[in-house]
């Protein structure tokens, strides 16, 4: 019989600041920060003992230095940090933004007829081989290393940028990047370091920013104000629910909207760890709205995802998941407004999956301003409360048609594996797929003889989601790319990597929770591996680019002779239901 | 409300209707012109050869996935229904008679093999994926040898490794399981009969061993049985997936042979007839 261990392994319980943002932050740095606005004005007494102001600054911030022309953030990138200028200045490039080449990206160009035909012979090249002319990086920008070894991209011709673009100057004491960090939206501007010498920035990761806002009213008010001014009005202008409002009414709504975030910002890391240990389980997801509660307001999902569920037996059954742009609770509030004598409570529970950023339009604002503006045909149907909630709940869910065609097991499979994030997921019908690998060969022939996916992945019933980039709605792979090599293509928002500016830092490779990015050793035209000064092979991050440059769309989908493979937006259950029942 | 027809069903009916109409038209034309056109066989021969060339374009399309040349699914539909139509044309070309002579018989045999292998392949590609899905345990074909090797190693460690205790298990492994884990087993039984008889017999024999084992060894036996079930599932996938790949190794070479013979047939016909005059 195997011997039992005599003493159980004892480990310290993991703490929030086990991994500080930067190991280089010293007590002196913190002392210095506490003498600078806005930290100088913050009252340390308002912070709880578990998260004192001093520890937040020591663990959730880091000081960075940038030299003139170095890009601090790029328009369209995703980031999890806000910045405070400690010394020096930074310049914001207003519209029109910098061209793709200056942002480390590829100019979006569809292949012409000749380039398409040229693949007949270029497909014979060694896998992932690049001509030497492409190793030098993008024109107009250069790359250099910062003191902390991070790769930095700098503009080579700053005067030209100043001549050709409208810019604004920001000086020490100013914040930027806080809205994108808190709402997980793409950065709206490109910002670079200005002036002679170096500028110093304080980078605050989102957890720190969240706590600072929580315990310091001034900062919260400041960021709320910026949010309402910069982000909210444009959002309300674009949302169909508010399109009948006058400008004045829209401002009234904006001034009374509340915003909130739920869940963990770095959910992808947790999910990836769980997936790697094979213990993925739907964790306790924070409740945003509870079934049976009074409807306090319409919840508008701005970023992230929510799981819609309803009580079923002793538990809760998933009915749907919803993403950005969806209004939750509108049906109940509209019902109560039209039927004040027969009010209903919330019919479903909404939970945050991963990370969710949302806006809440209070019921009073809905009833007084928004609902009266909507034409009768745009109002949702009245709610018919269910007599026996445990019996046949699916019949009362608005997306009944989808539910009829997608089994509860498939819905649970898609939700627990976070596949709703994919806007172009590779789905395979196992009842049609003959495992011929024509899709893999087509991908290889289209991409330098290196197939960019694995025809295998998690499966439920006859649905398999293959290991290919899903072009996520929430692309966590794009967080932290130092050169902007991974970016959204301007054609239709596909996530692509520019091999020319990829510096093989592995940030995207490590971030992708689905393991859809691979590091591949590159070769020269002769097929020899390219080595660096230390004689280690140079690599690049590669992934499915949805054949963005090819005419006709994804080669994998077009190459399947049995119609077994499709690229589907899994955030749209209608599309999936239609495909499964084709 | 009438539910709209589903895509695959629509595809089937569209192909079938086009095939029936085209076949009817070909037979009618053949009937009408047979007596009037002296070179009717030349015409049917050229149309037949043209159709055969069209069918080979599916493979060419597969080799050029980066060109925007319709979806492979569309090409396969053309290939399937065009293939059935080509059979009708072939019969018309033969005037519904069995040909004479070694060359013509060989050509006909090649055509028959290509046609039958194509139909068998079509049936395989519609039936076997469903069976694979029902069985579960999806695995990449290329990974099967590595997984098989891993199962073998695990089984060997259980009965022959450092922790192994029972000579009964070791003897049984050497006698019954070593061969089973060494390579693919029961290929045809899995493919044709979907038979579970061999694995059930093996598991029954293993269950019979229990009375000879200590409690600890019985647990090892349970693990061995689990490995045997996994190996059987792997063999099932190997059998069906290999068949899905291998039928093309009959269909394609015979197609090349058929096209070469058909070309030679054309040359010979023109050499001895002076062409269609």
C-alpha cells in the first residue's frame, strides 16, 4: 500500500499583491507620489486597512520613462492601465489618426488578381519564411529597448506628424487612458512622448484605479465627469433606444445614468489556468440583476458578457448569454409603465461572465424620458408571468426559437468554455466532417505552408469548436502588445498580427485564453532558420487571420467539400441555430 | 406555416432534379438523333470525355484553395450529380451494350471501378462521420499511434512496472493484452459490423480473473479494463478514419488510369477512323 504523507503541504493563502505591478517600485517612489496631485489630496484614512493608499501605490502602479517620439498608446489598442503624467508632456493625435504603418500595423490590402495567382508558385516557399527586406520593421517608425527591457516604438519624423495631424498637448498632472482601462474599450487616440529628454509617467493598473476611485470621491467625480463627457454621449447617440430623444433629453439621461463593473478584469488568465488543469467549471458569477427583484433600471451592456438564467428546480438554468449593446430589463420596465396596476418583477437573472462593464438607466428616467419617446411598435411585448416557474421556463424566454433549436447542453458548453466571445469561431459539424483535412491543407496553402489552426477542440454533441482564433469580441490577446503588431483589421475588425513588427514578446500568446496563438520559428528565403545574436531562433506569433487579404473569404470554410465547417459569430445564437439545423 | 426547406435537403433535391432532367434529355436526344447522325458515337464520346474532365476539376479545385473558384462544397455537388450523369452518358456511348475486345473491356472496367469506388466513398462520407460522432472520443488520426503507444506504456507499467505485484495479471497481459495493445485490432469488425463482441469477450475474460486477485490487484485490473476500453475506442476511430482516407487511394489512381485509357481510346479512334467526318 502506498505510504501516506505524514504532513499536509502548507502554503500561504495567495494574496492580492503577491505579484506587484512592478518590482522596481521603492518606498522612496511611493513617498514621492504622495507629494504629487491627486494623491497629495487623498485622505489615507478613507482607505480600508486591507488596501491602504500606500500599498495601492506600491503594488498597483509603476513609473515609466519615455523618450521623445516614443508611442505611449495607440488608437484601437486595448489596455488595462491608465496613465498620469509625472513630469514632461505627451501629445495626443486627434482625428485623422496616424496611418496603420506608423502604428506598427499592416495596411489593409486585398490581394489583387496577380497576387492571388502568384500563390500558385509562392505556396512552394518554406514555411513561415520572410524576405530579409521585411526584417527591418515598418517604415516611419523604429524600435528600441527601454531601461526595463520593454520594446518601445518611436516615431522617426515627429515634425511631419505635427504638420499633418491635429494634436493636443498634455502636461504633468493630467490623466489619460482611464476610460478605456475601466470600460475595456479600445483606446480612442494615439499618444506619444513630447519634448526633449525623458518624460515620466505613472502607469496605474485597473485594479488600483478601481480602488482609488472607490475610496477617493474627488477622483471618482473626476473620472465620472470625463466618462460622461467623452464616452457616454457618443454611446447614447449611437444606441437605438435613445434615437428618438432630443439633444436636451439625451443630456438629461446621460446625467442620471449609473455605471458599474462586475467580475474579474483578468478573467482570461483565470480561465486559462483552469482550462490547463482540466478543472473548468462555471464559477460563482456575480449577480447583476436577480430574478424576482423589483426592476431598478434597464441594464445596457457596454463591454463583456452576461449570462441570462432562470430558476429551474433547485438551481438555475442558462437561457442565453448576451454581449455588448443589449438592453436587459427593458421588457419588464416597459410592461410596468404600460400596466401600472399589474406590475411584474424581473423575470430572469443576469450574471457577469468574466468581466462586464454596464450602464444602468434608472426606471424613473426610463418612464419619464425614454419610454414616452419610443413609438408603440418599438416597445417590447408585455410580460406574461409564468405560473409554475419550474416546469417549462424555456417557453417564456424571448429567444424561444433559438432555445428550441440549440440544446441546453450546447448552450452550457458554449457558455462554460467562453465561446460566446468568438465573432468568427471555427465550428465543425462532426456528423458531416469526414476528417479529410482539406481545411488544414487549404489554410497551409494560403499561409506560407503553415496551417494556422488545429482541426481539433472541445466538442459537445455534433458541434466541435476547433482550435482556431475566434476573433474575439473581447480580444484579451491585444492587451500589452508593445509594438501594436496585433491589431484589429479595418476591413471587418478581424484580429491580425503584422509579422514585420512582431517582436516575439509572447504577450498575445500568453494572454489568449483559448491557446489559439502559436509562436513559430521563422526562416529566410532559403528555408534556413533565422537566428539572433545569441544564436537562438527568432520566432513570430502566428494565428488565423481569417484570410483577410484573400478574395472569397476564409480558405478553410471554402475548402470543406461537405459543408461541415463554418466560421460563425457565436454571440449570435440565431446564426448558430440556423447552421446546426441547416 | 410551411417550414422552409433545409439547405442539405434543398441541395439533394436540386441535384436530383437536374440529374433526372439532364439524363432524360440525353436519352431523348440520343433516341432522336441516333439514326439521323452518322457520327453520333463521336458526339457522345466527346461529351462523355468533357464530363469526365469536369469531374476531375474537383481535385484541381482542392489544390488551389486560395483562388476564388466557388466553394469546394459546390464542386463536390457537381462532382456527385455529374458523376451519375456521366454513367448515363457512358451507357449511351456504349449503346447499352457490353463492349468487345480487351482494351474496351479494360476501359469499361476502369470506368466501373471509378464509379463504384466513388459511390462507396460517398456512402462512407455520409455514414462514417455519424458513427464516429456517436461513438465519441474524437481524436486526430495522426495522433492515434502516439496515443496507442501511451496506452500500451500505461498498461505495461500497471502489470510489469515496479509497483506490479500479481503474476496472474502479468501472465494474462503477456497472453491476451500485449498483442491487443501493440497495434490496431479488429479493423473490419469495427468498420463493417460495428461489433463490440471482441472487447466484450476480452472484458469478460478480465472479469473472470477477479477471483484470483487480491483487493489491490483487482483495482489494478479495473484500471487495465479501463485502458482496454480506451484502446477499443481508439481502434474504432482508427478503422473508420482510415477508411475515410483510404477509399480515395482507390478512386484517384483508377481515375488517372481511366483518363489515360480514355485519351488513348480517343487517339486510337481517330487514328483508325480519320476523325469524325
